[in-house]
C-alpha cells in the first residue's frame, strides 16, 4: 500500500488510531469537514508508527484498548521515534465516563478522555491538545 500525504501548511494534521473503523472514519470525516484539519485514520495499531512517520501529525488520537496492540504500546513507539517524540497524544476510551474524565486523567503524561460520541466533543478534545501553531 503506497501512502502519500499531501503537504498542508495551514491545516493541523491529526492521526486517528482506532480499531473501530466506523469511529475512526467518522472522526476523520468530521475533522476534515471543518476545514481546519487534515486527518488520517488507521485501523490497525501495528501500522500507526509507519503511518505517523509519513503523515507527520501535529496530534495523535489513539484508542486505549485495541486487540492487536493497545494505545499505550502505540504511544511508546511514537515516543521512541526521534521525529515523533514531541507529538501530543490523546487516549480515547469507552472505559471512562465524561464525569471521570473531568479530573484531567492521564496515563504516562497523556490525556485520557472518553471516546467522543458527538463531533463537537471531538473538536474540543483536538483543540485543547494541539500544540500552539505559529504562523498559521
């Protein structure tokens, strides 16, 4: 599979890693529909590092619990890569409620949020965790 990503200077790049293809695809579509983001969805967490290297995300949103590799494994791979180690990572999971997430839960320093069910929740999570962009 040849994956080439176009350069986008004005849009933030968000990589979504989730084995639930329906969630990943809808999140990608919703982010891109805003016109502010260029998103890429990966359903196999074992391909996350390879995709991140070519996509060069500004933020990674990764499901915490997946059968092939969990979100923590994906985060550790990204952190170990010299070109990706500073990219913010947000874990999403259906294992916590919005009330539990309000306390700013973190795993290994990364924010943990309930899996967004509505588009505006996803946008809020992305905007809160994107690094400040200069010259956009």
